């Protein structure tokens, strides 16, 4: 069942100065849903273009209070690598992926650590472009079979363009759980 969102109420909240994260929490919106609503409000001239652009560019969704398990988990059918932008020695294999986060094999991290990653598929012949996102480690552990580190990251910042590439990657290269 699709949820009903009153865009006029969201517009009122924005004009009252309510921040992005409180709005997403209030209406139980994922970052992509919220960005889509902002784009629609901009196209309907409901918001000034600069106000929407400022909110879209900010894109810091670090404290959104949603249940990540409500998002279907998607497992990659082809190889996707993640590399830390500031420390090229930190790299791993993405194991599962959603619009909200991913599991990374081969990377040890502590909960709370924030990293900026570039994700890139090895086998798309240029169809999928590499994209950058900022993610915060939510948990870490060790793979019981291989003994290698495994960490779970929540996406806390991603540009609209890179979000489109992420969605394309999920659509083309994953098999997802049913919801």
C-alpha cells in the first residue's frame, strides 16, 4: 500500500524552517522519497528554486529515524568494489546494498566512523558510472567462514546524480528480498 503524503503540509514545514531530517522523521520518508517531493514542489513552483536547491545539495541524512529493516535488502549478482577516497588502502567488496546502506566485506571499521567511498562495478562496460557517497559504520564483525572483517554502513550523504547511479546499480545488478 502506497502512503499518502500531503505536499502542502511539507511545504508549510519547510517555510516554517523545519529541517530536512525532522521532516523526514515526521512523515516517515526515505531520503530518496524526500528528494522526489522537493523536486515536485520545485516544479510546481511551491518553493523557491534556491530553497529547494539548498536542501537538495545539503543532503545530510545522518539521523533519520527510520527502521532500516523496512527497506528490502538487495544482493549483488556482479562484483561491486568500494574504495575509501582518503585512504586507498581501505577497499572492500559490497555484499548487499539498499538505498540506505550496504554491507562491506574486507573492511574493518568501528561503529560511528564516517568514511567517503567511491563505489564502482567491474563489469558494466561504462553503463554504470562510479559514484561517491558518505557513509557511517553502524556495526562491524568477522565473517564466520573466512575470518575477514565485515562492516555495515548507513549512507548519510549522497548527491542527486550519485543517487541515480545507485538506483541504477540496484535495479540492474541485484536480486532483492520481497517486502
